[in-house]
């Protein structure tokens, strides 16, 4: 398994410009196919929210909380590109099941992780109720996402890494 130190992808959900010390977050046994499925779902969801964000005429027919999600996910995050993660891409290309990745993250991404977790749960609910074209996340992707975000929260809080012990396929 390869380990590479890369910037935290959660920085894209955090507008803070605080100059903080970086913390090391190690994701051990990261299931690359589930991560890839989660990234693809996330991209589809962000694309749909971005489209809805520019369709102002629809706003009268949508629930207020969905409008809030459209504003937050579509306008604020819809245009942000995915940070490349060469280690994961290489593992996928080789057909590996897992890879170890080490991220560097400022302490304030804990709030971003908490916010993103709540927003994605709400988005899943809209998807589940078929109020969006995007399907809700699969159970494996949802559980993986919780583990992934929780590892950032836990390790930044000083706890040791917990390897992924779930399934390897989405």
C-alpha cells in the first residue's frame, strides 16, 4: 500500500482563512471503489444543485430547506473542482481494493466535516423522496462517508486512526 500526504479535500467546504497549524489525518484501508462511487455521486449531486441554483423560476415550488441546500451546495460549492488525489487514482488503475492516504488538514475542517455530513444527509432525503434526479447514496457509500468524515473529526481531536473495516464495493 502506498501512503502520500495531500491537502484535505474538506478544505473546499470551509471558507475560513484562519492560519492554523496543520494536523495529520491518516485514512487506513481506504476502499478506493467506494470512494470513487462516492465522488461520482457527489459530482452528480453538485451538478444538479448548481443547475437548480440558476433556475430561479423554480424557487416558488420548492420547499424552503431544499432552497437552502441549493444555495449552499449549488452556489457555494457547485463550481469548486475536485482536488486531485493521485494515490487513489493510481490504486484504482491498478485494481487495488484499498489504499492508505495521509492528509494534512487544519483543525477548523472539523466544522466543515460536520456541516457536510448534515448537508449530505438532507440531500439524501430529497433524493430518496424523488425530489431530485440524482439517486440517494447507496448504503455502503453512505456508511463510508460517515467513516471518512468521522476520521477527520476524531483524528483532529487527537484520537488514533481507525482502519476501514466495511465492504470494499459500492
